[in-house]
C-alpha cells in the first residue's frame, strides 16, 4: 500500500458482534479478515462508538420508543437503537479477537448526549467535526480504505464523509457486514455510486 493510504477500522466492538446489544448479523466473521487487512497498512485508525447512558439515540431514552423506530431530532431523522456501546461497559470494548496493535489512534464517536454520530468525520448534525479530517491531511493521507460495522450505517457515513472531505474512499465490502434495515443497504450503495465511493474486495488489493 502507498504511504498516503490509511485503513479506517469502524466499530469492531462487542455490542455489534453476535450476542451483543445491537448485533450485526455475521459480524464476528469479519474480524480475522480485518486483522489480515490491517497488517498490510502502515497507517491504521480505529473508531469506537462511545455513548453515555441515556443517549438520545437509545429507544429507552424516549417514552414509548421502540428499537428501529425513527424520530425527528433537531439535526434530522434518528433511528432509535437498543442501548449499546455505553461508555465503560464490556459492550463498548473492541472485539477480543481484534488484533491491530499498530493502530495509531482511536476516534471515539457518539459521546455527545444529544447528538448521534455514525461518521468518523462529522457528528450527525453534519457540522460538528471529529477532527479526523484534519489529522489525516496533516499526515499526508490521500486515500482511506474502510472496513468494519455496520456497512450501511457507520462505515457508509464515514466513507461518504471521507469523500466530502476530499479523500479517495474505498469500502472493503467483504470486511464489513450490514444491518440492512428499511432499505439502508440499498441506499448506501446508491450513495456510494453517486458520490464516487469505490467498492472493493480484499482480494482486489495490490501490494
């Protein structure tokens, strides 16, 4: 890989694996592939969903709210989720089998109590930056490869925002898994095509 390439490993955390509070189907199957993929990159950053208790995205925070309902928030529509990735809990920890010791940073997201954050680059209000874009620019990164969970939410939003910030973006689809609720996977694919996000398999990578 080029020195200007970076792998962004998105939310490979216990609550998104089988048995977790918001399990992504077959989510554990990507972990060995993510490990092998990460070993090919000198530059790796992890993201970590990191919610305070009672976060606005939790169905439990809204009277009568049910998981996977959608509510209108000041920043736009919000899917309500089961309580997940609560700060300091086992569910928020990285998968035990994730082995990326050379990762250079962890971007925590979703820690503002009243705003969700799928993207590693921008909060869901679409104006509050995480600082990741500036970090990558200062380090000379030009191309961002993405893997992790879930393909149609945090991976997709991060890929689209990488493009919006001026980076090339490549989603490694076999190293991701989707939730696929309410047409979300189809919508993600359409957005990739419209915004120039590339879709690839790990076998496609040259050295």
